[in-house]
C-alpha cells in the first residue's frame, strides 16, 4: 500500500479545518491548558505544546483568509518549534499566550455572525485568565495566587472552552439566541460550584471587601469545651447579633460560629438575614447580655444591682463559658491587640473564673461547670 502524496492530504485537511475551525481552536487551547497546568519542566507538557502548534498551523488559513502555508514553511516552523521546545520556560509561554490573545482579539469585531463574536470573546477571556492565574504567578512568585483560585482555574477554565465549542457547533449556532444566556448561566454556576468565593484576591480589594480564610477548627481553644458534654451556652465577647440589614451589639468574631459546629454547644451569637425588633427586645431582657452590651458601648458601667441580676440571669440561662477575643486599637501608627478589662472584671463579678488561654483568646468558665 502506497502513501498518499502530501498534496492530496493537504486539500481535505485544509477544508475540514476551515469548516470546523472552531473545534480546531478549542482543541488547540485544551492542549495549551494541559501543558500550562503541568508546567514547563514537564516532558509531556512539551509534547502537548508541539501538538498545540500543529493545530495552530491548521488554524492558520482561518487567520489569513485562504492563503496556504507552503511545505517549506511548514518544515521551517516545525524545526523552529522543536528548537523552542528545547528551551521552553514560563517567559516564552507567557509571550506565546500574549500573541494568541492578540490574534484572537483582532478577530472579535471582524466577524459578521454574533455567535462568532461571542466565540472569540470567550477565547479571549480564557487566554487572559490563563495568563493571569496560571502563567504569570510562576514568573513572579511573590504575586501569590491562592491554591483555591488555582484549582478553580485548573478545572473551571476548560468550561469556557466547552462553552466556545458549543457555540461553534451547528446545533448551538441555530439556537444561539436562546442558548447564549443559558451558557453564561452554566459557566457562572460551574465557577461557583468549583469553590470560588465570589471575590478577587485580597491584595487588589479594599480592606472592607476582602474575603479571607479561617480554620474550620481550633482544637487548642475548643477542645476543653467540646469535652464538656453539657448543654451549657457559650458566649463570645465582643457580643452581638449580626444580620444583613442591621447589627445589635458588636460584630462578633466569625470563628465563633465555626467553633459552635465543632464543640456542639449552643452559641449566643448568630448571623441572620435581618435582626428583627422582637429579637433585640428579647436579648435586652437578659441582664447578662445587656451588661455585655453596656461594656462594649463604653457606657457608664454596670451598677451593683445590674451585676447581681446578670449573675442570676447567667446561671438561669446555663451560660457555662465565655470567650474573650482580643480587640485592636491604633497607638500611633501601630495596631495593638488588647483584652477588654471591663468585661474581665464583669465576668469575675458574675460568677466566672479564668480557665485558660489559647490562640490569643481568654476562656472563662462558670463556677458550676466541670
């Protein structure tokens, strides 16, 4: 059996690549994605990039109209690609992605069909995201990307290519006016499902809008409370109830609700959709909570009668533990942590004794709790 001449192969391949150019682009970018995720030092990544360049050659007629690449040009490109693969690094990969983004960006407004413009916009977004989240952090390691965000990029960015492939399909082309909103919705849900917090990295966000992380458990702090299998209430200071439309008292530390899940004790803290007036009224009726609020607001102080009522109220509610979280104040230009001395004195007068300190938190225990 004889091999077909190269000239007889290039015709059908060229026609197929022109007819299904969208799928060629998606396959080309998938190879690039896997190679970038594996890293430039990986041997398989270099092989994948060679295949990626091969698909780029198939895509070339689309970028340059009907101009064909000669056999000698193909040989030169292959030799150049082989040489590049031997010296592959992150700078070279970043430069190549920038070139691809420039080629795609130049085609966005040159297309007549709306679905083709959407296709190129998706590809452009993918390339910029790959560059920002996967490639550039390897060049500048100090610009850290969280493992969670990198994981989202690793498994979420190919969903953009999936959406582009659907747009390139004939069926989606016929239904593009109805399918495009659904594709956007599916893509957004997929990113959220992958674990994105919905916020940008902390270094580019204002302080009040930063999303941070915290441990799901604090054993040193919470183990003695978890070991107590009573139904006693745990109270945190600063004390308050927070909601989407209001706050009563102070904004408590978010770790409090995580600890409540770990130790199983009822918690005198909560974040609800809104803080209704009956809830505020009910809290104010408890002398112990009202005393904590007065201390937080730096009011005149708790009278002896209020302290006695608070002591009885804490015992009646079965408050077994109070966690005093550190607060911060600015002295000069330095933030200094401190524990509210007013609440420490208040706890001593209402029947609580210092138990231990862990993770910067002072833990007080009611006299009757063992």
